[in-house]
């Protein structure tokens, strides 16, 4: 597992990557965009967006709107 803190539009966002075989996601709902599925959860003001790339889960967490977190996740390769 690896974690990075970054700023997006001046708002702190945490990026976490982990082996998909070691992490499971239980989402409240999913968003599909360009053939990619994003699992979304919210707790208080914090949103979490997860997607799988090449056997790795990519998770972005922060107080940004869900759409902004999905946009950021789409840019990670």
C-alpha cells in the first residue's frame, strides 16, 4: 500500500494505492464513465472514490465534490 497527500484546488486530497487482491470495496453507489467503474462512499463531508487499474485499487479521499474526485482518478495511470 502507498499513500500520497496532495492539494487539488487548494483542498487536501489523499491518494492511496493497494493490491486489488488485498482490498475490497463496499460502495454505496457506483459511477461508470468511459467504461471505467468508480465506487463511491461518503462519510460526513469526506468522499471516497475508488477504481481498479491493472490489479491495483486507486482511492482518492477528500472533501471535494464526487465529480472532481472522479475527474482526478481518471487522470491517474
